[in-house]
C-alpha cells in the first residue's frame, strides 16, 4: 500500500525485502556502471495511480540491442567487465520478478556513453 502524507510526501508500504531488493540492485548497478565522479539520482514520485521510482546514472549506458535482454537471467551486456565488476547476472532478473510480484512494471532507457534510467511503476492501492 502507498500512502500520501499531508505534507505531500509519498510513503510506500510494501513487502520490505522486495522493495529493498529492487532498490539495492538498481542503485548497485548504477554505481557499478558509472564513471568515477559520476552522478546517480533516485527519484520517487506519484503519477496517476502509481508510485514511480527512477534510478538514473550518467555512466557508460547500454546499447539499444541489449535492452530487450537486460532482465534475462545471466545476461551480461559486456562480458569483458564480468571479472572487473563481479556479479552473477541475476540482479535485474530478480528486480523484474520482485516488481511483477508487486503488480508493477519496470522500463529502461539508455544512451551509450551518456546515461541509463530504470523506472519502476508500483500501483498505489488507496
């Protein structure tokens, strides 16, 4: 359940471990794939019947042909960075599974050498 306070703040009531898993994976990836001194933004706002969570970085970006496969288990965009960055290739598959279990959806936009933005939409149950 999501709730608005009188001050306009948005409070998200969810299964805490799912929300933590979503945010941890998205923010961790933003850090991992940003250049040193890069910027990462995490924005939470209400849009219509959804709480919208965006995690955006100004890192290395993702080429268009990889985007349809990002949420597949074990898919790695740049296999040469596996040893350098670590990880199992399961993070985004877990994120998608958790978002869908909360009746939400996730999208990604990216431009190589510029930015990546993951947007999570979670329904507001008032």
